């Protein structure tokens, strides 16, 4: 999203997604935001000045299936993220290392939780429109799908998107739920 497109949008940006390298920029645009950090490093420091209650760090690897020597995302990670997102109406920054897989997947899960009236494919389409490189982690999406009782529709919508454009890191973007298309029939 261009800098021009961001002007005046921080309060409408309910879920902001970014790679670690653009975290300071995300906070400049939404200074009152809370932070959800998705990382493989459980000791990743919080940004200076952010109070502890405004940050949740979840440590797991960006993998789609369990692998020896790695921590796979599990239901407790997704449940904790959804609970953290639901606690406060302020903008929420969801950040991972590259901003391509874990953070778009968790932002999608949060959007689906916050908008149970919305078609999963519409939310997924908006995610891809905002970030052509987004390739949401399918394990996170499947876990959220089960937790939210979406009966496989979240996973199907993300699978239908396919892999995003090749990128070293993802876009900094705001998934503003108030601007999603009006609810329609379920796919």
C-alpha cells in the first residue's frame, strides 16, 4: 500500500500486517496500536516504549506440518492470538519476520473471527488484493478454521488463492474490516 493510501486510515485499519523490517513504520501510522508478534525467537525484544499488556509474542516456526526440530503452530497459538485480538478495539499490528506467511494467515484468522457474517473467500480476496505476495500459512488457517467453526471454508478460500507472488518480504498493509465487501451468500 502506498504512503498516500495510508493517509487518514490508521483508525480504520483494524488489522495491520507487516514484516519485522517495517514495524517502526507501522507504529508511526498507528501509534496507539497493539502488537501481535509471530516469531521463531521467543526472546525477540518488544519495540521500545510498548507496554507489556499491548504485546503478545507467540513463538513457532513458519511450517505447514510438524517437523523434527521445529515448533509447529498449534491450536493454543491461534486461540491466544484470537483472544488477544478480541480484547481491545484499537488497531492491531500483526508482525512476523517476512510478512508473507504467518502474519497474513493470522490476520486472515482475526478478520474471520471479527466478521463471522463475511464470506471467507471475500476476506481472502481482499487480503490478496492488498498483498499480492501473501501466502498465508495453511496450518494456521486450518487451525483457525476449526476453532471458528468455519467448516473448512477458510482453508478452501486460502487454497483457492494459491501461492502469492515471489517476494523477499511482504507488503505493509491494512486489512480494514469495515471496508470489506458487504456480506453475501456463503461459497
